[in-house]
């Protein structure tokens, strides 16, 4: 579970990123989850856009990714920001220290 301070830090990092993946008509699938996990293994943070034609709701997406131990950071409009720590990241994100 991320602290509010950690979430704020991750939001500031994600602000510069563009949405890497899109959820469309096909919705949430195992292929999408595998691709997201592979991406997070290298980058630790991801932005996913939910397209207008998608039947996926915000809560469904959050629950779907939470089951794979992916941390929910923020949902803005139709864009979801997710984080998962990885020891294999190219540029690992150093979260603020917990008290």
C-alpha cells in the first residue's frame, strides 16, 4: 500500500509520461495484463488510457490490476496510473522514505 506522500511523488513522475497502453472494446484481458506486467518490470510506472468505446469502468480496472499486485496511483478522466516495484527496472524509482 502506497502512502499519500509516495502517491504524490509517483503522480509527479507520471505527469511527464504519455499513456503507454489503451483499453478498448476488448476490455481487460490476460494479454493486456501480461503486457502491462512486462512493461512495469522495466519501467515501474505506467499510464493506461481507457478509450470511449470501452465498457470497462474505473473500479473494474483498478480491481483487475490490483489482483496482480499492481498498485493504483491515480485515475484522471479516463487515464489510469499504476505502479509496481521492480528490481529489473532500467531507472528504478526511489520512493520517499517512510517514517
